[in-house]
C-alpha cells in the first residue's frame, strides 16, 4: 500500500445531480456563456499556484496547511468543477454556475475536501511528483489536453485546466449529441463521466497538497459519493449523500454521526472566508507573482550589466551570414527616440557597434543609412534581405530581391550615416537616433558572393540603476503581497471559535 492510502472514506468528495429536463440545444452556446467564468478562473489559478507553494513550506515546517488558504484553494477547485459540470466535461445542468468559492448546497455539482488537521512533513516532499506519477498517467488518458491536469510548479502542484479533451471530453460530447437527437441525457454515460471526473479531481486535490490519502485506484461512478463512511456532516442537509446513513444515531434525523463531536454550522460564504479575506489573498498572490517577476527581471538586468566589456558594451556571439548576391540588408529598423521625450530621450540610448569579418579574406563593407537611401541604392540590384533572425540557435531567413548582378557604384563612395570598409575585421559605430534605418553588408569592391562573420554590441546606459530599481520594486511587492496573504489567512475570531 502506498504511503497515505486509507481504506476509509476518501476525503475528497465530488457529486453531481443530472438536471432533467435538459435543453437539447443550449449546450451549443454554453461555452460562450461561460466566458466570464474562464476569465475569473485564469486569475484564480494564478493565485492557486502561489498559495500551493506557500502551503508546501507551511506543511514542511509546521505540518499544517493554513486553514484559510486551504479553504481558498478548495474553493478554486470547487468553482472549476461547477464550470466543468456546466460545460465540456459533463454538460450536466443548464443552471448557470454561481460566482463564488463557497459551497452552494442546491447547485447540481458540489465539491469539498475534508480539512486535515495534520499533514506529513515528509510526504509533502515527494507525494505531488514522485508518488503521484501513476495517477498522472491515468489522468493524462482521462483528461487529455483538457479538464484538470496536475502540473508541477516549483515546490508545489496545481491543477491546470483547459476545456474539453481526452476521454472525458469525448464522452461528454457523445452524451450531448445523444441529448440533441433523443431529448434525453444517457444516464449510464452521466454516471461514468462523474466517476471519471471524480478520479481526476481526487488526484488534483492530492497534487495540491490537500490530503495525504492516496487517491484510490478505482472508478466510483454515479452522482453521489460511495457510501463508505461518515464525512463532513456539515456539508449537507439531513439525508444527503455526504454522510453514510449507517453512521446516523438510531432514530436520528440529523446528519451528525454517532459519537462525533458536535459540529458548528458553516458560516455563509464558506468557513470564515469573507470577501475581505478573499480580496486580500488574491491581491497578495498577484503581488507575489509581480514581485517575483520584477525581482527576476532586475537580477537578469544586473547579470547583463555585469557582463559589459571594458568599454561598457554588451556583445552577442559571432555568427555567419552569406549570400551569392552582392549585398545583405536588414529589414527596416524603426526607431522613435527624441530629445524631448522623457522615456525615449535619445540620451537614454547608447551606441551600437557591428563587427564584420569576411570569411574569404576579401575586404568587407558594413554601413548604416536611412531605409529610403538604401532602397534607392540597392533597388535595381539583386540582394538578400534578412526577414527573420533568431540567435539561439542562430538561424537567418532571407528574402531574395531580384535585379542586376552588380552594385551601381563603389559602396564606399555612397552617402552613409556611418560605415566601415577594408580588410580584416571592420567595426561600424553608430549612435542610435530617430528614423527608419537599414544595415548593409557587402564586399568592399562590390563583387557578388558575400560571406561574413558578424557580431553586434550595444551600449545601454543606466542598466545598473534599472536593475536596482526592479529588485527594490520586486522586494516591496513581495513583502506587501505576503503581508496581504497572511492577513487574508487570519480567520476571524468568531470563525476560530466555531471551527
């Protein structure tokens, strides 16, 4: 038996009730109606990922998943299950999903996870990636490119979601086609779809660090959870599927199991998570993500700043370009820098150097000029224009422009903003300025067959200050974000007393 496997009721509860009658054709537009939910869920999944990482460390050091953060992430999975039930993964109701993280007892699709008072500090290191691998393989077959798919994110896991796909999406599509033809949703397919989604959601909750109980390798079909033990009586009303009937006291009409501790009623809105708590957690998580991005960007800029040469230039590697024609040009380079614009002030930009060396030993020419002047000079001759350039790996895409086979005159005798020509390595230095520009590579004598090794260098002022500013802004955003998450995770006094 795998670590965490139990023979008792599984702590992840997934139910669905098939609405009847269902519209034959509404399913054709439900995916459009659900677009507002998709937009919200994109945001919620980002927060879910951040909270999962925080929960990983909380469990590792304390053995506990902070309750308010747990409730929030359960709410995200619950929200997603309702939307998936409405479209793509079941199509089991025409009732529009509510915009809430809280459990809605009368909604046809419900989801919850029993809060674990303690979690293994050792299992959290391996369960979401190593132990769950067999489950991930099964989920991949069931969900394919859609539904809930457990995805590793740093030190925690979260369940990514895309509509449709895999066996679940295919079966759900067959079900609604049958509905359109016959007016009835096949009950057998419904029971199977709930079972498959139940399997996937159990794995998602396990991967999300919400339980140490290993997902069972069994397909529990049907809308209600299997009657295998008492669980969370506060979730349902008396007689609901959430509590094993045999767990009730003789003659009792309550959902309270025999010998269980009295359970306080659940507060409206979900176990103490008020709108203020949710807003603090969401804003805090977004600030954490923003802070990490800013700090990472600052570190990257700082790394670049540390790799300047002694003249203050950042230099690319050396790569080779070639053409059998008489010249190679770049696509139009649009620069909009002015002396009066604060952000794009010309003083904020430095000098560009282009180093060119012919591989054949012939004298080389490299020049830069306004695009219009280059077009006039090369308009009547065959040459190659670089239309796409990737550096790693180095790859160049050329566009061959037809024309005469020889240059109309010595390239060094033309009017250039800046140029360099001669044997060996030639270096063009050009101060960035406003306009539309083109760079030209050719043999200095104008002969066809250009084969040149090129590297570029740029002098970008102020990188050190930019790096420091980004890192400071990132740290501030991280600190504020963490404080907001901590504030959101603090449950109200009343909620703590009744929990």
